[in-house]
């Protein structure tokens, strides 16, 4: 088991990124491959039909939607975990779950959050994860942020890795659904890198007062997916 690092201990930046690469890899057992964030309905409905429309959809989400909100919640969770304010960590987790825009989005964040805490505690245990393990449900961004803070990782780098993983999962889902190929998927992700970095910088200095969302079409897609006739994904 990897010992918990002191949140205030200096970290070697290169070494600190290795845990992020492991935790946010598709191989880490949180089941991220099973969710499409409503994109399965968006593809069936024709909202997302090619690389250009997927790129536009993701830009809107990063600017106004769930990825931005999750980044803000990640930053807040990181700070309160780093400060060992366990009551605030629980409150932030409760807020993250309450803000899920649909039943499937709530399932997505809590199922992955619980899986992350269980897997991380077996190999990367630390006090923030132990505290979250006591909660009935755990939101995914809160879980990853707690681990990052507990192991003394840098906030902005952790945010970059987390948001990139969310975008990569969305692109992977659309590749499997068929409208784009793997090459287009890589091009989209490369194009979005500056936006991911900008979002990480913004979120790193944000507070919960900066939370907000107006990606209505994505919320509708998630709700419509709940009753979609034929589905590959859980959200």
C-alpha cells in the first residue's frame, strides 16, 4: 500500500503525475467505458453526426456544462481535503450529487465515485479517501480530488488530467457509436487541449459560488437516454 503523503509536503511534479495517469486511465476499474454522458441519444437524434458536430458539442460542455461544474467541484473538494476540513468535504460531496442533472448522470457520478474510492483505497489509501468511504454515495470528481489532495499532488495538473479523461471518455463513446473514427477522435482531443488547460486554470481559482450550468441540450440528451429503445451505454 502506498502511504498517504502530507498535503503540505513538496512534490516532484514529474513523479506526481504518474498516479494521475494510473487513476484516470481507462484501465482503472471505475467502469468509465460504460457511460456516454447522454451522447448515445445525441448520436441517434442526429445532434452529433460527425467530427465537427462532436467538437462543437464538447466545446459547449466545457464552457457551460457538466465538465466545467465537475472541475469547480473538484477544485473545492481538493482544497477542503488538503485543509483536512472533513465536514466541508462531506458537504461538497453532497452538493455534487445534488447537482446531477438527471437520474443517469447521478448514477454515472456515484457509481464511478464508489468504484474509485474502493479501488484507490486498496492501493493508494489516504485520510481523505477514508473519510469519503464513510459516505453513503460519493461523486466521482470529489473522489479523485480527495485522492489527489491526500497524496500531495498539484491542483491544476490534477484538474487538467481529470478534465482530459472526461473528454477522452466522451470521444471514445462516440467512436464506438460509429459517427467518427479514431483519427478524428484524436484530432478533436488535440484541438481541445488549450480549452482544457484554460478550464483547469479557471477552476483552480474558483469557489462553489462559480458553479452554474446552461447546457440544456446535453441535459435533455441524458434524460432522453433513460428511455432510449436500444442502448449500448448506461448514460
